[in-house]
């Protein structure tokens, strides 16, 4: 985000020019390039710069494609944008995508979303950042504190609620919650308006790195490994144990055990096979360029893209990976 508070009407308005292409058909010989709107996230995270770089590569290399990256509220909104046809490609965390296809969690009122995985990208790390002055050393210590739990409708919010509950807190009443994006959250912590914030994202996340480098105020990263173990009993396989290394951000003196979640590119289940093949061909024919977009983008390989997923792949994507020998 720029960062800003999300107006739902503005978010759902993204990609209006591409609405006519909700069937996601890629003509064999397009008279004009087919516009592809990529739903990303906020500017302070990884999804937006990754999506912006991907859009440039697809527009240059994808036959008949003209891609653009749009700032959004994140994973949850991106699934909705794909469902409505206002975006044709989106970034999401797998847990949000899982909720989307099940019609649960943040999608309980929306119902099931018709999305499928195009490629798995990288693992996101849960950052729970607190001011050192707050005295908080664990999630349970956030009780009665001023906490940003991520943008409304974001994967960060969904994960924050699950982590708070796993620590024995009521996410709705036991913290003074606010819905801020990562850049807004970092600014609010710096200005003393909040005590801590949640963020699920790649390493390094620009907004967190800038806050840590500034050193004012001194910050600490709260461990979430115990909460991951508890959550796994209720949502098996959605989250994985990770370690935020002490080299990730300035000022860290020790590794921080945390939970993580896989990120993916998603498309509509109704996406034409020809479009899916064109997107994947453009991506993997230009893998060196993809790797230069962001440190997290450098993790992408054919093998990792086709890895195990709690959300089904688009059939054409699965066929692509089989043809390349990435899956049997």
C-alpha cells in the first residue's frame, strides 16, 4: 500500500478494463494484447514489487499479453478479485487460498471461490514486531496492548487472529486492534501509536527492514513456534515451522522461531488452458529475469513451483509441469 486504508469499492474496481476477459481466453493471434491485471498487495511488502516485475516480464515476453500490477489489500482481496473477473492473476498465501476454495474463514459470507494454483513461489515468515519498550516477549504478552493485525481482509489478519487465539487470547477483545498495512504499521510503531504489529511476508520486507535499520524505537521479534504447533492441530498442513534468522534485519541478536506459509500465484479455475500455458512459458523462459526482481523471487524453480499444495493446481498448469518433468 502507499500505505493507505482500503476502500473496498476501490479494491473491487481494479482491473475494470479487463472485465470483458473474465473467461481468460488468450487468442491465438490477438489484434491487440490481452490485458492481464495482477492483484498483488501493499507497496511495503513483497507481493507488489514481485508483481510489478512479473508484469513487466510478461508484457515483454508473453505472447499477446499486456500485464499490469495493482496494489490491493492482499491475499483475501486477491481471491475475490479473481472470482469477480477484475483480475486474472493474483498473489496469495496458501492458507487464504485454502479458505477461499472452502468458503470458510474470511470467505464465509462470500462462499467458495473458483481459484486454482498456477505456481508456488516462496515461503512467507510471520513477523510479530514489538517495540522493546513495550516489554512484550511473547504473544500472550500482547493482552491489552495496541496491536495492528494487518489490513482488513488480508492474510495477515487471518493469521494474526489464529495466532492470538492459539496463545489463549480473544483476538477481538483482548488486544486494542487496528487494521494497518505493513508500511502503516511500521510508521505507527515508530511514532508510538501502537505497541506491536503482525505481518506475514517475505524476508526482507522493505518496511520492516527500514524500521529495524532506523533503530528508533528499538524493536523485538516475538516467537510464534508454540502457536504454530497449536494451530497445526486444528489446521494441519497449512503452516510450517520456520526460523527468522538473526541476519534478516538490523539489530537482531538471535534467531526467532516462527510459523510460515507458502505463497502462490493463482488464476481462476475457468482460465483457458492456452492462457495458463502462455503465462508459465513466459515465466520459466525468463527465469533469470524473474530471479532479479526480489530476493524471494530468486527462490523460484520448476521443482518448487510444482511442489505439494493444499490447494489444487489448474489442470493446464499441472500438464505444463508434467511435460517439463517437474512432477510425475
